[in-house]
C-alpha cells in the first residue's frame, strides 16, 4: 500500500533480465534480509527436492540474494564448450561470487571486481578497487 520501499515490512524481488536462472532478493524495510533469504532458500531447496526438480540453490555472500539454476549448468561447462569451438583463443573471466570460480580451470586469467566475496578475491590475478560495472570497466581498461 505504500509507495516508499523503506516502509514495506518484507518484499521479495525477482530479476526479470534472467532467462535460465532466478535471482531472488529479500528486503525488510528496504534493507537486505539475509536471515529470511536463507530461510527461503532452504524452503526452495526442500520444495524442489520433493518435486524432483534438479536445481542448485545458493545464497551468495556478497548480495545475500537467492540464486537458483539448473544443476547441470555451470559457467565452467559453458567456457569449456566455447574453448572447444575456439581452441586458439584466450579466455578471461571477471567474477564476483562463488559460481564464477567454476571457470578457473578453463580461463587464462581470472579477475575480480571490488564487491566480490573474499574467497573470489583470493583467486584473482587482479582485484579492482571499483565495484560492479565500474569494476569491470576498470579491469578492461587497466588490464587489457
């Protein structure tokens, strides 16, 4: 009933730009609600298991949103597929969260944006001081 996001006790948002995965964001009075996100993720995992729906469900450290994707899909598999098509090409990855680490064995270099999780930053050749899109731009302009 309110037009102000900060006055809503709980809200759940789905990213509409995703086609093959889901990203669910949970807020409590305009602030990310990590506890409820973890609770909802457990519910989704249990529901999908009971329905024999083969998906992975994760709550990444950096955003606290819920990510749902098909179990047989990974960024590493996608990169391996591309490497088979373009065997003479070099591949680089800019990442920010755990699923991006699936690419490590398939890339020639791995970079992280400033908002990446600690475990992702530890694996990167370079960590941008910038976050999100500005971090990607920084990496592309300073490292290549």
